[in-house]
C-alpha cells in the first residue's frame, strides 16, 4: 500500500507538501508543488513550512499549529513562491 500512496502523492495534479509539525521541516513535496512554487525538489526539501509563509502570516500559522496540533486550513492563505510571488492557497 505504501508504494501506491507514494505514487498517488507524487502524481497528483494538486500541489501538496508535507512537513514535520515539530520542526516545520518540509519532508516531501510532489511535482505539482515544485512546479507551482518554483523550487526544485532538493531546494524544496531544504525549506521549512515557515519559509513559505509571508512575513505577516508566520505568527498566525505557528499559533494555529500550536493550538490544534495539525494544520487544517479553513480559509485561503497566501504562500510565497521562489520568485517572491504570493500564491493564494
């Protein structure tokens, strides 16, 4: 089953990345995320979830994680692409 899930994750057209909630380190990103955000896979994996948050949103992002234990967005949030462009996710 693990191989099937990996294939689904990597081949999904929906930009998806996974991060460790303790360290915020990005541990996986699929091809769609690499394309949308403009990072190659190695660079993406060297980032943290904080790196993808615009400065004004970092505090609220961390507060959400600390209060609920996992991030489940209920609103559109802005993220930053490699180019500095705001992506509304």
